[in-house]
C-alpha cells in the first residue's frame, strides 16, 4: 500500500497582550474596535475616537452608512489608507462571554491572509470574556487542506489584544490557548481522511501528543488485545485490513500522591464506519471519517491537562478500530465476550461504537479504580434527532457529576443537554441468549446509554453522545464547516477546575 503523508497544515494565530490602544501600536495591517448596541445608535469602544482622529475617518459615520446595529457577529469594514489598510468595527451584542467568543471568530474570519491585527475588542470583555474571544478567534481561523498547491487561505498570523492591562490577563490568555489549541487538534484529527487515519495512525498521534505533554502512553496491538480478552474491539476491527488498537494515556498532576483520585476518559475511536455487514447507505458514510471524534477529543484533552493545571490523575482510553466489510467482519447474530466477561449479542453491526467503548469501560472499572468515568462518542443518530445540530447530549448516574458536565458545557460554549436514563427501557437492551443486545432500537440514544451503563458498574459515570454536534454543516462563529472537534473545551473546563470531583460519590 503506498505511503500517505499529511500535508503541512496551517497554524492558529499567535496572540499578544498590550496595555496600549491600537493607534499607539505600530506595524499592524488592521485595527479592530468593538461596537455596542444603544438606543441612540451604536457605540464605539476603546481607542476608536483616537483612531478616527489619527486616520482622519468618521467611524461613527461609517456605522451609520452601513446601518450597523452592533449585534454579535456584525462587521463594518472601513478602508483606512496606506499605513493601516483596514479598520474593522465588530459587534459584540449584549457583551456576554458567548458574544465575545463569537466576536473573536468573526474577527478571525474577516482578517484571513493578513499579517497582523490589533484589536481593542477584548478590552471591554467581562470575566472569562478575553479567553472566550481568543478561543473564538483560534477556532474561527481553522482550516484543513490536502491541495498540491497548499492552502487556499491562511489565518491572520498575529492578533494583539490591545488596551488590556488586567494583572490576570496573562493567565487567562494561557488557559485560552490551551482550550483553543485542544479544540484545534481535535478538529484536525477528526478531519483527516481515513486512507491515512487508521487505528495505528491514531495511536501514533497519541504517542506524539504524550511525548510533547509529559504523558505515559501505552498501545495494545492485536496480539495483546486477544491475550487480554478485548472481544468488542477485536470484533469491530475484525473486518478491516487495518488492525485495531487500544490507546492508554496517563496524566499525573504535580505533587500527586497515592491519595490523588483518578478520572478515566474513554473516547470512541472508530476511524471509519461503513456500518459493517449492516452497511450504511452511501450518503451515510460521507462523514464517517470523523466517527473517531470522541477518541480525538480524549487525545486532545489529555495533551492540554498540564496547561490547565488539572489537579487529579487522568487516564485517557481510546479503543480504535475500523468498522469495515469483508469475509472476517462480525455478523448479525454473533455473540462477543467483552473484557471482564460480559457478553453482547450483535444484532446490528452498525451499532459498533458501544461495543468498543464497553471493553475500555470494563477495563477502566476493573483495573484503574476510577473516582469518575466519562465516555464521549459520536454514538447515535438518534441524538441528532433529539437535539438537532448544535447541542450534544449527556447521561449521568451521579447528580454531582452531571452538575459538573452542565457547568463545563455552559462555560466552554460546547452546549450539552442532560438526557434521562429511563429504567423502563432496560428490557430493550436485554438479549435472550447473551447478557446484552447492542441493537435495542427505539429511543436509540437512551438505550445506547443503558447498554453502556452496565459496564460502568458502581462508578460515578457520565456518557456524552455528541453525534448531534460532531459535524458543522456551515460556517457558524467558532464552528467551521466539517468535523467540529467538539468535546475538549468542555472536558478541560471541568478537569481544569479547582475540584473536578466535588460532591461526586
């Protein structure tokens, strides 16, 4: 098979802080100022008056001519001359944290292929608003290419956050770069096509991330998976020429002791999902290179834990396989034995994600004694039916853990809605010949969660199903068209908090 190499990709912008306003900072191609709505007409933010005088431009008149309102995501473009080529007036709406995240993404899109922009937008941001602005600008800059001539466009190279003198701004910027960088990495991993992204390749990426982030990384090959009884991973990967892997990444915080608790993250790593013998229609396969998005989110999260000063041990597990069609593929009606001995009847080979997650979850419970277990996966089309395009769903068997997920979703901008673990549906996941049935049908997101719950045991557990949010159909603020890379910002907002396990029992 010919060697396939990923072309060099673009990088997110660099960021710098300055207490000075744009007109006091030299060398920028673009100046950008915030615009706030007001009943008497939109208002311009810090430095705009001085810029108007220095450039000889009526910026308020430009807003009036454009009928600008200051709503979030609105941009008024004003040509400026030779020294500063362009002035951008960026709406920030109600000036919430979400508005600043969206304003950052809007500015980034408006300044692609520029060398530098100096912006005072973040100077009026509320608490956490500067970080949101940076994250939005990073992710709104994202692009991926596989063109012989290189990328069609590049992110603005440098963004200076002007008028910022807060003592805590450096720390807020560093945290934003960690969250935005993890989101970027997760999006890249999800976007790489499956002719390169095999389970072995995904494991190589985890090893590289581990080496760069001070993590211990272990990879199970087929022989070890067979020897230790990972029947779900082996069954799902059995039809592919690309053998499955199990990836383990270990993070230990500074100053950890034997009493430091462990959180386990499990991410679905299906590098391509054909549906197996229960094959998907062709249009259903078009986005299936990103069916490992949960695994990509775990890898990206693990790489940023030290940057957010996570105070607990974290183990990331990614069961990686390609669900392919061949004479060795698992069949409807097969019974597989998972790690630890529980059995599953396979009545739909396209319900494969829960089979690999089950192995990793069972391993986590038996071998790692976690204080909390969280799995994340693009698991069910039913979740998209339930919640639409932009919101992931989550289930939890512990109220405190559910509260942490809810808070992290709100803080990160990766929206999630709690779904119910309906006990009355348990009969749907029962099998007449095995311990469980992987194809319950009906209330599909809930029954998938109930299937997985058996592998969580008594451990506090949350299940994030973001098949609803894994693919952005169009450019929308920080979301770029294609795989979304959803998940790392939520997980890092939680794990980077002062006490991620507060109240969890």
